[in-house]
């Protein structure tokens, strides 16, 4: 999905919601557990209930990988049913070099190799340029690079500043800006760091930002939009637990839809403010 | 495997070699390709040919994951045949937070969950404390944290220095030192950065360092030992391509053994210098 197509979907659905699929066998409703592939069945119902309200899905790979070959199959089947109108993001946070980075890129971007084909993958920058550039060699695919994350530990290293006051997350963004355009690179910026969106927009005015931390993690959508939105929206705001685990009962899909709809309505209001809706 | 047991194996085998299992279907001898699981068969023969010469194996997870469910099975089967006398390191470079980090830890440490059980896993530190501590909650398991890597891109962020001159890789080591002991934490330090081992030993005198970059990447074993060895060895030096791809023919296992033996002999000389061999 190109940048232009993504913006079209945002206008059409009046939403910039990304639904996280961190599907944990221990948290899904017990009514699914007797089915042959409960993880896939859960995802299928969540996707059917929310696909018109969101523009992206983001399976977190850890939840599939932890179930070995069986989990990998659930992920493949999930990938296949994510509608083409939604960006399909592998939240893998991979970071390795050279031929290994290339292997990870193949894993998530080349269906003929791994059986998976995502539109985007999250990438960790610690190892530098050669851990990021192999992902940028796939035309039409997105690399979503960790910049400023939403967790407590983000304070440990991401704010480390050099003599000029430039912080690690700013170094990361400037470096990666030089490697790929805003047609292929996004940055992860946590919603719990609202005040820093201004600093980030100074160096990445056009890029889409993937924003976790809304909902269960306590970030404010209004604050994120106030500081982080650009004239084409430029945000994908993720919610996971507040949507997919809204109910533990057999009404989980309906309740997920209700929670997604609440966010979609708030997002529509934000989109109206920047005047891109017809 | 405990620290004490690892040191015992180093003395017994007169080696601190780690063999990387970056097993690429495109690089293994064609004579294996008709077998049911060529990746596993290759690993099996490499392991049989080298197990008395090394103290660790390190499958790089990208090479398995890129083959989907099939690759995951090859990895499980490989895991099962790595002898108990060798540390079994998942080179996964995972870095995520909270329940996701815990899922990754379960993936690599809990056989009943994923079908895999490694002794150690490599961890990326960008997201800080809560991306590392979940791995430290497994008694008897090792977390091998990226500090200073061997690639060109390591210059991009790892040398970023604060006002006091302390660099990112030093911040990482100091932070992680406070989270776990040298009985459960190792650091990745590239062989191509020989001169920095002195700085690292100042802040991590007792820790084992996992050292990639010998062989194909051009690092010098002598230099690494001169600056990086401590009184109990404290090094696991990895070689991958120079060993496992020493030959493309049917003699690949014998040639791998020869290359491993060359390194073992050099390592024995280094161990004699510190006087821990009988």
C-alpha cells in the first residue's frame, strides 16, 4: 500500500486506527478453545468486526512465534484474511545486519519464501544503518523504525543527548531520514510522550508515525493529534488490549467493534479539524 | 548451563569457540537438497563434526524464521541435538516490552510453550530496562545483550556520547549490570572493535562477552584475547561462515571440522597464557 493509498483509506474510513493483534491463547474467550486454530479464529472475528473502522492491523510476532510452528501457521492464515484496504504491519522489532537483516526482510515481505506477506515491519535501530537499509530495498514496502517508545524503559537510552543536546531518538530519525523517504519509512513514537511530538515533527514533518500507547497504556489521543498530526494526518494510532480484550465472553467481537468505533468517532473529529474529510 | 559449568567446558575442550548456525538453504551443499529437511541435516553433520571443539552453538533465528513453519521445525530439531556440553544460544536480537518481551522469553526458554529450549538468547537494548528484565526472570538462563556490535552501522548510534563522554554502549552495560549478574548476563562485543575491549573490561570485568566478527568479518582473535580475556577466559568467540561454509562439496563437515580445529588450537594457546589449563 502506497502513502497515497493509505491517505485515501484514512479519508474513506474517517479513521487512522491500527488494531494490534497481540493474540494470547490465555486471554481469548474460552468458547474458542475447542476450535482447531483458536488464535486464527479469534483474529478472524476481530478483523470481520473492525475492518471498516481501521486502516491497519498489527500482529505482534512474539505472540505467534511463542507457539512454534503452530503459531506460525496461525499468523500465515491471519495475514491472508487481512483486507487489502488495511495496512498489514508485522510488529517484529527486528534488528540485525547484512544477510541476516535481509533474511528478516524476506521473512516478512516475501510470501514465496516464508508464506507471509506484510506491507510493513517494525525495525529496531540499535545496530545502525546496515540493520535498516536491507528492509528499504523492497519496493512498495514500509519500514517502521523505533524512535521514541511508550514504555518506562524508553527513558534509559532514547533520551541520551550528545554535546549539542541532540538525543538518541533524534539521531535515529535524522539517520533514517537519509536512508529512505516518507513513502517507505515510518517512525514509532509512543502516545505517552505527547510533548515530544513537536520535536519529532520538526525533523520528520511528512512521515507517518505509528503511535502505540493509547488505551490500556494511558496515552491521550487528543494530545497526540494536537502535537503530532500533519496536514495529511500522518498518524496511525494503535490500540490493542482495549479493543481485542474488551470482553472475555462470546460477545468479544461485538465489544471490540464498539471500542474501535469509539476511537474512530474521536479520530473523525480530529480529521475534521485538519479539513481533509469531504 | 551455569557460569561454572561453562568455564569447566572451556577448560575441558581447551576452546571458547561458538559455532554460528546461520544455515541458508542457498548456501548448503546440493547433495543435501533432496533430503526431507536439508537445513536440519546440514546442522546435524556440522554439530557431529565440531561438538568436541566448541563450547557453544548459535543458530541465527532469521535463517529459520524466513522458512516459515518448516524452518521453525528445522530449528526445533536442531535444538534437540545440540549436546548438553554446549551452550545453545538463540541469536534472535529480540527487543520488546512487558508481556511481549515475556512472550519472546517463553519462546526461547520454555520448551512446553514453543517446542524450543535454548540456554541463552541475544537481546537488543534500545527500549531499555523493561525490554531486558523479562528475560532475566528465567533461572539458569542467559541474556546476551547487544553492546558494541561488529558491523559498520555500529558507528551510527552506539558511540553517541553524553556530556561526560560516556557512550551509549557504556550506558547499556552499566544499566544492564544493575539488572542482572554475570551469572546470567553476557554482552555482545564485536571482534572488529578490539581497542574497545579495554573500556568494556573496566565496567564489566567478570562478564562473558560473546564476540562475533572473527573469520569472514576480519577480526583478530589475538587482539580480542589481549584486550578482552579475563582470568576465567570470559570470552565466547563466534565464527560462522569460515566454518560452516568452508566447503560447498560433500566434504563440508570434514572441512568445517578442520576450520574449527584451527581456531581451537589458537584458543588453546590463548588459554595457556592465562594459566587455567591443567
